[in-house]
C-alpha cells in the first residue's frame, strides 16, 4: 500500500478528523434502509477508539445543494452508529462554527462525535480552502475512509489535507485501493473484466483503459447495442448512443473483446413483453434487447471459470425485471462459484451491487466496492483526487 495508514500514526489522545462516506439511503420517515456504508467504516472507528484516539466523524449525505435540509441531516446516522458501536455517539448540529468548536473542545477519550452534513455548506463541493481550514482546525490528525467520495475534489477530501502533515487512509480506503490496485497492477491471470450496464458513454473510458490490462473483456448489457450498430447490424428498438458508435470501433476487432452472440428481446422494456431469444443478427425491428441469451451466458461462464481475477461492473440486462434478469444472475452465480474456487472477484457500481443483493450473492464476492463512481474512475485509469491528496508512504 503506497499511502500512509491510520496504523502508521500516533493517535493516542489525539483528535482525528475522520472523513467517511455515510451517504446512506433514507426512507420518507428518515429511517436508514441500508447501513452498509456505516458498517464498512466500523473497523477504522473501532481502531481509533481502541488506540485512544477521539474520532470526529464527517460525511456528506445526499445533494442538499449547500443549504440546511432536515431531510438530509446525518442525525439518524448518529443513532445507527451508536447502536453499532454500542456507545453514545454525540451529534454536532453543524460541521464548523463556534458551537461545534465548543463541543469538540469538550471531547475526551472514549467519545465519538459525528458532525452534521458537510454539504449543507456550498464551500464543501467548491473545495474551498477557508472552509477546509475551519474543518481542519477541529483535529490534529486527518484520516480518510471515504472511498466513495475519493473521485471528488471536495474540501473535506482534498483541500483539508493541506493542513495536516500526514493525511492518512482508513482501513476501508486501504482495502478498496488494495483490491483495485491488485487487480489492475499485479493481477493473478487470466484477468477478466465484465462490463455491462445501460450506457456506453459512461463506460467507454473504462473499456479503453482496461483493454491493454486484461486478458479478456466481456461487454454486456444495454451498451452492447451501440457496438452492434457499429458493426452494421439491425438493433431494433434497443438502447443505442449514436454519438458513441465511432468510439466503439477500435474495440470491435480486438481479440480480447467478447460481445454476446444472442439476446433476449422484448416488445418493450417492461414486464410481460418478452418475445424470446434471437441471435444478434436477427433482432426484430420492433423489439429491444433486454438480456443476454443462453449461448452468451455459457460462453461468459467459461471465461469466468478460467479467470483468476474478475472485475465486474454493470448488469448484463434489465435485471430489475425478473424475466430479463437471467443473464445477470447467471454471471453473478458463476463469479461467486469461481470465487469459492480461489479466484479474486471485485464488483463495483450501484446497480451491479443491487443485483448481487437481489440474488443474495454479495457475501460470496471477494470485494464489493462501496464507491460506484470512484471505482469506475479508478478503472478508467484516472487518479482519484482524494487518494492523491493522501501522504505517500
Ligand atoms: P449502469 O448504471 O450504466 O451500470 O446501468 C445499469 C442499468 O442498465 C440497469 O438499471 C439495467 O436495467 C440497465 N440495462 C442493462 N441492460 C439493459 C438493456 N439491454 N436495455 C436497457 N437497459 C439495460
């Protein structure tokens, strides 16, 4: 790991500004519907507490656009975190200002403080230096565990690091980077990437960057159809981004690239509209491709069985509708089986993680990334500002 970790720092008796990603989903009654992100940072919080540090925890939640919004308050998160830690978590009504300073001054060892939503201040997303300085003045040490926010140069992620000598990563950040770096820089081979999802426009950078790193690249989901159109095939009513047809051409004849050979077609992308499975040359003009077909599933399973490292981002079809979920489910199952047999699997992206949850396979994957956008930018080969800002070992 090339970055300094919380483990490398003398934290006993020190106040730690801990940036986490507690951007959890809330229902209309402000109940947390999925606390994964809170649980994922527990190892770092517990380590700080067990080693005498005082965590001052900060996060964003939702998109409040720089204004206070009670519906996007982190207050429910303080309650949930307290339950998980089995101790009281104090909650500050803001993240900067004299009142917060006073609460922070009163903290002692064993206390945990959660600050209010960073994005209630427009300066957060502007990477504002003065705002960052105010945040930094609350603590003596900076630790970033918010992998999910690492692709954003925001004040609590980037500008703040300039006020600390050794900005360090927490255990979740470390784990995310270890898996992604391991997969892309020093993978056990064959390395297989499976990239799907709706839009080629959001993933063309990933495909291009992965091409010379992987041994095999499977492309599935709605974005396939832009490739088929580039090949001159009739794609009926399937998703297509005409502006990206040219961008797909360099990938088309690459021997590493596998495109599905058959697709499930439907009259509409709705339940109850399924027509059947056809080869990709025979998509009816009044139908849309909604899932990969059996022959493609079998071929992709073979790639998965042979791979030692598997990176997966993006579903193979419209998995939210059961009739069109088979391709995604079979791919997920095959990755889970391969993982059981020793392959390393890394899955990222909100929809792909939702698919794993739907099929109850999340626990069977080596690493499920908490950062959809951040992992995608990493796979694109971009340097994440929140990672760059941390101190090298
Ligand atoms: P993304 O956010 O780009 O990973 O896209 C995920 C979405 O792609 C999911 O909501 C899927 O329903 C959708 N998707 C996958 N395959 C298709 C397809 N063949 N046609 C339309 N949408 C699709």
